[in-house]
C-alpha cells in the first residue's frame, strides 16, 4: 500500500452514469517496488475541487477492473458509477491531470484448484472486479466462465455506443459472458441465479468454484446458491467505507458466528460460507 499522485490516462463514459478510469501505475524500479494490484483489491481516491458537502471529504474506494502494460508504462483500470459529489468530481477530471491514490488495498481472490471450473458472477457495481478476475484466471490457464446480471440492457456498461471505452480483453469477456437481465432485454430473462441455472444444465456443478462481486441482494442469493450446491465460493463485498485502512471500523460485515470483519482490511474478498449475507437485509 502506498499513497501516490497518479496521472490519469483515460476517464471516459462507459454507460449512462458509468465511467472507465485508467491511471499510470508507479514505476516498478522504485525502492521498495510498488505491488501490482490483484483481482479483488481496491484503491481509494481524493479528487481535487470536490463540493464541500457532508461526507465529500472522505476518500472513495474503487475496485480494480484491470491492469495493463503499454511498453514501460503500466496502467490500473476501474469502472465506477457517478453517485455523489466525489464521483461526480472524479468524472470531470481529464487525461493528464493528477489524482491522489492510495493502494493497492484489501485482499484478493484466491486461485481455484487446478481441476475446478471458475464460475464468476457479477453485475452492477461488481462488473469491474469480475472482469479483472476472469481475465487473470484465463491467463493462468483456468477453465473460466463469466456470468453477468443487470436490471436491463441499458444498465450494462461497455455496450453499444460505449464499446470504444472497453479494453480489448473486455470485448472478448463480455461477448462470451452469459448475460441475464430482469426484463429480458438482453440475454436470459431473470437474475444472476437464472444465469447460473442455465450454466448448470451443461456443466458438472461439483467442479465449480464460485466467485462473485455485486450488490448485497445478489451476493445474498449467490451465497444461498453456493451453500445448497455445496461448492466453494469466494465473494467480494461492496460496503460503505470511511478510512479504507481498518482504523474506523465503519465497514464491518456480519459473520455467521455473530462476529464482525472489516471489509477494507479483512476483505473485501471473503470465503462466502463464513459471512451472513442476509444480516443487513433483516
């Protein structure tokens, strides 16, 4: 983990209210060398000229969605949604401007067993992390399947007129992904669970290692699915954060043993079987 000033290379619309951010990663020749981000990890940002409204001065966490190399220059990528004054200020920043970054933070997704099939589920705010994980596991030679769920086709980032915002690897991953939409406007009509049920018809579910990132209701449903199928599962929790480094305990998540874990430092990736994904919904 390090705080550094990053030069923005890309900050383009990826869908209505969604942006693709890329910035230069510190040179690996520095002493000590900077760790490269891994799928599941995140970083926090503090854009300049933020409106001084309540909460606007807190750093905002964003999940890594990719890590690329352009010759000697490396770039970190993220997909973020414009939801408040901080992300609105971030969306107005232009390539060449400097961004205050702290990262990489948090835990990463573990590798599956060699004979497992990595089934990666996500949607909404979890789209970026699962794209990064799918790319990473494919490069490692793992049998990988990506499933994405959204409310409607209009909510799918990086489609239609926004395709130019994609990384080349995102083109391939999204084209091959199993898509589910609540209204049936793209892919399978239904939820991410319906997408997994569709995959199960042509796959040995006993080989699955389920990975996921997305809204809390999605993770709760996927947690039940993994438990009923008796398959290993690791999920990345999306939680409100204040400090992002474990000091404030503002991002705790409930476990099945009635204890709490900090999403920013104990996670954000957890063994899905130990977390009470329904706790915040009761």
